[in-house]
């Protein structure tokens, strides 16, 4: 906090007044400059720490992406099998012996602690616009994948829910219900294809970012 004190001695004439005014002005300018320098270095240090943390987090998330892509492709294979099972049930609704539908979808969560910390501390606002935009785009794409993964799991459970309480030897869901289940599985198949394209897109963005900022 800056403080301005009145002159300790009486002011005699305009000359003394102007000297005191110039002294106060110069003192204020020096104090403001020093305060500005301190804030500049504090902001610079904050940004540096945030970028180091973000770089580490992005590297870790980029490594996790291969596993996420592998999980989605495995679930696509499981889903193709489930669709074949449903086609058999629709074709032979009275057949009791059947293969069960399966859920085999693992959610891979991406870390965003460093990003949220950078936002809450204000570090993002002190970064150059283009760099802040790069981070925002990456973490925005990550969030979209997280949302899509959770939606896919919910839709998978809803799709095969009629089978979860059915034991072997009991009647299959038949007729119209079986067709609805098959339709849901086909929609889920499209969701997983879209999710795969999202993951591939994020993988490309990660590679471009890490090429520009090898860290």
C-alpha cells in the first residue's frame, strides 16, 4: 500500500511547492514501478509453475489415450457379438438356450487437476492468448470424451437391462422388446464409432501440442 506524507517543513513560495510536488511525484512513480515489477514477476512465476504442471499432466493423459482407444475397440467387438445374439433371438424368439449379452466397457478418466488449479489461481489469465487457447482446446476435448464414455456406459446398461435378471433356460425378451433392444445396440454401436473418432482426434491434437512444446 502506497502512502503519501505531507512535507515536514513549511513551504515557502512556489519554488518550494514545486520541488515538493516533483519529489512526491517521482517517489510515487518509483513506488508504482517497483510494485508493478513485483506483480510482474509474481505472475510470471505463477504461469511458469502452472505450465510445468500442465505439461506433466498432458504427457500423462497422452499416454493414457492408447489404452482408451484399445478399450473402445474391444467394446465394439463385444457389441458386434451382442448384436448377433439379438438377431438370433429375434429370428428364434422361443429358443431358450442362448448366449448372454455382456458389458465389457472400461472408462478411462483423464486428469484435469492442473488445469482446474491454473483456472482457480488465475494463471490462465496471465498466459499469452494463443497458449491459453491451446490448453483450453485440449482440456475441452478431454471433457467431451469423458462425457461420451459415461453416456456410452449408461446406454449399454439400459440396452441390455432386460437380460440382466433373466437366467439361462428362462424365456428371452421377445417380439417388440427384442427389436427395441437390438435398435438400442445399433445406436450404441454408432456412439462408439463416434467416440473412437473423438479419441483419434484428441490423439492428433496431443501429438501436435507435444511437438510444439516438447517440455
